[in-house]
C-alpha cells in the first residue's frame, strides 16, 4: 500500500541467510513523528529487517523508500546519508576511545587532524538539546550501560538522523532508566523524528508506541495501532497461539542449606572490587533469583561460586563442606553445576561433537573414563541417552556443537549439568536469546530440578523471568546485596529501585 | 668506561635499531588494524635482498629502497588476501610468509653473496648540529635512513592518535563492526594497513642491506623481524615507545662488538657467544616487564587482533 | 550515492564441504603448490620440470635414495610430533629448532663427558635420549611458564630462545668442547652411535650401504603412541578441549596453567629427542649447524598433516625427499623456498576451498 506520507517504507523485503529465510516479503511503513514498535520473537526477523534498513544487509528483493523516494543502500554510510540511524542491541562503541571520538568516528567532513575541544562542544550541544547528559571526554569503558546508550543516540543524531531505529533498547536498563529513555524518545517524536522501536516486551510497546508491526517467522503477522491492544493479543500474534504467562508452580519444599556464601568479596577483570561482602543462602528445593542490571557483579558472583574467579575474602560452603578458594574441578566434584550466561564461548567447545560436549565434565569418571583412558563407546551411549531424555534436536551425537541452534545448545548444557545430579545449580541468563518455546522448556526443566530437591541460583537481567520462576528474589547493585524478598511479596517497582541503587539504601542495607 | 663509551653505544644503538624500528612501526599499523602479521622476518629478508640487488644492478641505492618498499608491500598483500579475504589463520599465514621469504631471498640472493661493492645510502652529518657535543654524535651524525627512522616514529604517533584516519584505524582494530556501521570500509582499510606495514618491513630490510650492515648475507636479519613482533607488545602499540625499544635493542645488539675489545673478552673470545645472546634475552626481558605493566594498567592488544571481520553473518 | 552496477566477485563460504572435495583437497593443494613453485623456479631461471624430476629421482628413485630420505624424515617426524602437540592446544611453539639444538647438546654432554666410553650401547642411547628429552623440555618449559603465568606471547619467546640456543651451542663447539677450534666436538664413542641398517648388512644383504638409522623406528613408535593418546586418553581429550575453547576447558575443570606448561615441555622434549637422534645417528658429534632447519620444517609438516600423528610420518617423508633432492640442486635454497610456497598455498588454498566464488551484480 503505497503512501507518500510515510517517512520510511519497506516493500516486499526478502532476505535469505544460508538455510534460513529471515524476511519473507515484509512490508513496513512509519510516519514522521511516530513511534513504531517492531515486535516479534527471537528469530522472527526483526533485527534482520532493520539491518536491511540501515544498509548493513542487502535484501534479495524489495524496495526501500525514504519520504516516498526509492533508495538503494549499499553500505551503512548510504543509510546514514538518507537520515537512517540505528542503535544496535550490542552497542557499536569503541571501548578504548572517548565519547567524542566515538561520535565523530567515520564523519567525513571533519578535519584531518583531530580538534578535541570542538568535538567535545558538539557532543555537549546535542546532549543538552535532547536531555542526554554524558561527559564527552570520558572513555567508553568508564561509562555505565545507560550512558553508553546515550552516546549511541547522540552519535546518530549528530549525523542528522531523522529515522532512528532502536534495537531492544530497554533490555539493559533499569525500569527507571527506561522511563528516562522514553522521555527522550517522546521529545524526539515531538521534534518530528520517526522512531522504530524493536522489542519483545509487550507492556512497554503498548505504553510507548503509536503503531505496532508484529513479525512472525520472517513474515508480517499484523500491523495495528498500539492503542487498545492487550498483552495477550500481542503475544498470540507474536507466537501464533495462546500463551500462558503463569507457570503452575508447586510451593517450594525447603530442605537443608546447600550453598552458603558469607561475606564474599572478589575483583573484576580490571582488578576493581566487583563483589562487596555478599552473604547468601540457597536451600534444597528453592530457586533464588538474583535481580540486577548487567555489570553489577552477577557474572563475578557466578564465577566465584564455580571456582573460576578467585575470591579475595569470605567463605563458600557447599552442602556443609567448606570449598572456599577451591579451583573449578573441586567445585564440580562438590556438586556445583553451572549453566553459564555465554553458552557459545564458555559453555561449549564449538568444534567438538555434541557427544564430546555432553561429556565435557563426565569424561573423568566411569562409565566414560577408566584410569587414564576414555571409552568412546560409553561416551556415545550416554550421549544418545541424553539427547533422547532432553529432547535435543541434532542430526546425531557426532555433529559439531556449533551447528546446533541456540535453544538446542542450551539443552546440551542443561543435559550435561543436570545429569551430573548436582547439589547446587547456578543458571546465568539461561533463556537469553531463546524463542518462547525454548524459553518455556528451559524454565520447566529448572522448576522440575527444584521440585526434585536441587538448590538453584538463577541469575538473570530479565525481571519477568526472575518473577516467573524464583521463590526468593535477591537484588544486587554494584556488588552488594540491596535487598531480599519472597517473590510473592515482591513489587516490581521496589525491585527496580533497588536495582538502580535505590534511595532506600539505608533501609535496604538493614535487610 | 667513560662518557664517550656511552655516546658511541647510544649512537650505534640508534643506527643498529633503525631497521627494527621500521619493521616495528609497520607491524603496529597492521596490528592496530586488527591483523597480526608474524611474517615480518620474511618481508625484511626479501626487502634486504631485493634492495641490495636493485642497488647493485642499477647503481642507485634509492631505487633499491623503492624496490624494497614494493616487494614488502606485495608480500604483505599475499598475507592480507589469505587472512582478510580468505580468513585463514593469521599466525600460520605469517609463518608461511616468513619461510617463503627466507627461502626465496636465499635463492634470489645466491649471486649477490659475493658482491661487496653495491652502492650504499649516503651518510649525512647534519652541518652544525653534528658538532654539538654528546647530542651531535648520538642524533645528528648518521646515514640518511637513520634520520628517516627518527622522524617516522613521531609522525606515526601523531597519525595514530591525533588524526581522523588514525582514529578510524584504532576503531577497526578495536571493534570493526562499529566502524563498519559508520561507513568505514573495514576490509579495504585493513588491506591498506597490512600492505603499508609490509612496505615498512621491506624498508627495514633495505635499511640493513643498504646502510646499516651494507651487504647481503643469507638470513642477515637474524631474527630482527621476530624482535619487532616483541617490541610491538612492549610498546603497547605506540610508535614512540617502539622507538625506545628498537634503539635500546640496537644498543644491546651492538654490545658484542664493543665488549670484544675488553681484556676479559680478548682472553676468552668464546664469551662473545654469550654477548650475542643478549639482544634475544633482552627481548624476553622486555616482554616480561611489559606483561606485568600491561596487566596492571590494562593496556592490551587491539581487541579484534587476529580475528577476521565478517559482516553478513546471522547474529542472534 | 551509487556505486554503479559493475559485477563484484564475492567469496561465499560453503555450508558443507562436499565429500569429494575433502578427499580431493590435499591433492589439489599439493598440485597447486607445485605449480606455484614451478612458476617461481622459472622466474629465477631454473627449468621447473627438470628440477622436480631430478629431485624426485634423487629422493625416491632408488633404495639409497629412500635411505637418505629416511635419514632426513626421522628428525622431521620427531620434531613435527613435538610441534603438533603444542599446536593441538593452539600454542604456537615455533622454536623447535632451538629445542632440537639444546636436546642435541645435552645428549652430547652425556655421550662425551658423563658416561664412560665403554657403557653398553643400549644404556648409553637410553641416557642420551633421556638427556635430549630433558634438554628440549627445559627449553619448552621456559616459554611455557612465561605463557601460563604471565600470558607472554610464546611465538616470540620460543623463537628468541632458538637464537639463544644457537649461541649456546656455538660457545661449546668453538670453546670448551671444541676439537682444535673448529665448530665441532670430537666424535662420539661407538657406544653412542644409533645402530644403522647397514650395520646389519651381513645378516640382511639388502641393508648394505643403507645409512639410515634406527631412529626412524623410535619416531614411528612415538607417532603411533601419540595417535593413541589423542584418541583414547583423558589427558588427550582435555588438551583437545583446551585447543578448541580454553574458556570451556577451564569451565569444565581443566587446569590450563599446568597443561600449558606440560604441553610446552612435551613439545620441546620431542624436538630435543630429534636433536639427540640426529647427532647420535647421523653426524656422531655436535657441530655448529648440524640441522638444515628441521625445527622450522616441522612447523609446516605439523600443519599440513592437520596435527594427525600418522599423517606426520607421511608428510615428513615428502619433505625429507624435498631436502634430499634440494641438496643436489642449484641454486641452493630451492628446498627452503618450496617449503614456504607449499605452506602458503595450502593455508590459503584450504580456506579458499571452503568458499564458492560468486559473481554478483
């Protein structure tokens, strides 16, 4: 449906990746002064469509029109020149460079030698105009995630973008930071800019967007005004079936303390304090959820408990046994299983087979390991069993792990960790990047483990996930525990406030 | 030992370190762009032999220099194609480049081994400045190629840290995807900087055969290409620190010649073999020192060093 | 901004390598390497086919040719195995040449100065082999520790130590161990000589004149043993995991620090045995330059054999032949040049075969 009033229109976009049809004749349009949400599951083709719009991917078929005029983008530079700018989910910022340098990177009409004062002044000006405060001379690595996002927005505004694409901008923000971002977005909207907002969070879509386009499996499922839509309606459009948001969760049957941390301190990779006196207990039969914004010590917490990171103070006990400062192997033997947040780079060896990845820890003991040797037959048999039991979809046990989809790779990790019958299971962002079906099955697996008596520590930046399956919620901020609530009594606003450091610091620290 | 001993040593250090310095600066450019090229030794050897040959057959050492630049660039182009376009392992490709350069230079250079009278680059004491006590002999009484080296380090520093293309260079080695979305041609720039690095390595080789140790001997670089690789790390990818390292290395590389006149060494000439270990041990020592320093200050390699850049791959 | 409609050549990665290609690829690559080498030979003024023909004939044309090739292949297999162990863990030990020299130096010390001349041959050889292994292992231990504890780039340290090893060796062969100031030691006592096939010429007439020594048996046995270790041992599995993803290995409870050091020591130790075998089986004394770069060639061999110990035997014979043939060909250095060409073509070609070339409008 051609419409000259669209600031940006994409017609019949088709984009194919080896083995996947990511966009299948997608039509999309957004007007000036509009916030248009692009909604869909992981893998529905949202990011692909927007990468086409910003010139990063070239579609096999279809046309892009800006202000009614057809354009052909061969590179991101072309898109920028037509006024299209994108804030990527993973920030495209050079960590070792300053804010101003990042803003000016790739700007062609700048002078040959750098004029740092002029650059800083220009950054300051845009920041003031749209309420995006940030120090132009700070290095990116010194900034919080929220500040880095501001740099990204300033970067595209400096290039004169009229059409801004934001890819899941709130995924990394606290509820309060998200609200700040929405204010900036409204200011830009009133300024006549077009904002395309990629998300899978239904509530914020309903609250901020004027219109919604829902993608499902590479196709447009619907385009509709956001007003009047309900969460359930949007969700069923996204998934193509009814979705239940509640899990039927049996009440926790609490057992003995399996994991106890007392005053644990640790440093991050830059040798700065990352955990500041963390004390925590997890009992058999419960899921304890650690809520917090990324980078507040969650990763260090998981690594310290699993022995991957040295603690500088405190004590860790597993099932009554003091394992303080032990290496990973001792922690594994003590009964700690770990589903790491980075399943590709930590959880699996990509070129080894599925069977070998399933045996990554079990190869030391019978039936697979005997003396100094390994029994390949036993490895194969056990792999076949686990593939069946955990419903892992793979061509076979000998397939290299890198060929598996994210959801199946996560099942490989869960199968390996759960089959070790652990005392304690640490799960870090176990459903990140998985589609709704896979997310559901991972969460069900975790709940089943809990019901069988495992002690589970769930670390997640996704508050919905924390609220959905944990029995207790512990909030972390800058390496300290800010507060602790039974899930039934927790309020999302209060948790969000503590995640941001909270004004009720005095109150929380007393908990 | 008096002051003049150190003046001679420092002057010799600057002289002997010049070849390594060019190679080190060249490698800094390639690595800043995200491409590790461990083939410096091979490119230096090829630069040395072709420069010497060209100078001998044409009678013009400057033509020799030009040929070395081209040959170094062409060899680096091979590496660039194999690692950037074909995305092969950068270490293995660089090793192949070294072995190829070592073998090919021996074949090409076979007829040149007997040649002793190829024209050299001219020495040029700078009038006035060369007469200044102490500083004069250290900095201003050298072969022209040494002055080029003395200028190259600050210019390279200025380019990397104070210019727009230098900023882009740092970005493509640190986070190529970020540079790409801003319209910086990552692949093309990587090619250019790898080739430029190869040209400087070739120049470093030519500096050896046309000025510093003016003749051609098989394997005459004696590991200087590998030392350059170590100096890049010691220098934290900063050309000024590279100059410091290269000149220090030059002074220590020159030390065996000075030591052999000491009574102890005159009486025991075999001790000279230990003196000849010093430059290599010195590099290991530098690596240890910089490893501790870099750990503390968190100065690391360019984040994308060694990784090929691919745009069209499906992300999460 | 339009960049016009000129067709662009693009490389597109294949999703699956077709079966025929994976079987044919080694042959395609060797043929390509020989073709590139031929072009270079023609460029430097040699007749490529004549050179190749001569080299092949000298190396593989007769029983004596095979014997000479075996002599060269023996240290190549041993050093190649050593290098391959480190490469398996993606540790770039490129200092096998230096480890080989130190191994040879230790073996020489044992043969000439530590053990009495009339020591039984078996005992003598055992002691020398052990010394060679320890020497090489020590030379691998230094970069191993530096890598494991301080994360110092092993490419540079292993190579720097190679130059140090040369000078160390020179000091002894020109200094304290020198025979009349030449760059060599006195000859080993017979008990320190590795048995040669020709020594059994009286029993097996076919062996007469075959100077190849029993080091080849040791090399083959070690290759088979290593093959078994990679396939069936827990330790081998651990190294395989580290090689593929060190973070996953650490996560799985494998001790990286210890394994880096152990692997570097084993890697250096095998190169050290190569050095011992060479002085004990071929030169029978320590010399200034007794190795024509076996340690460097070993890098190429390990890579071409894709780190498979059995394939290393095969590839070592190929390169042994190249060395034997190259010795008889002018100008000198052709063998070295061809080695570089082969590695380069194979490295590039292997990646290229993973792509389809597509012309895009």
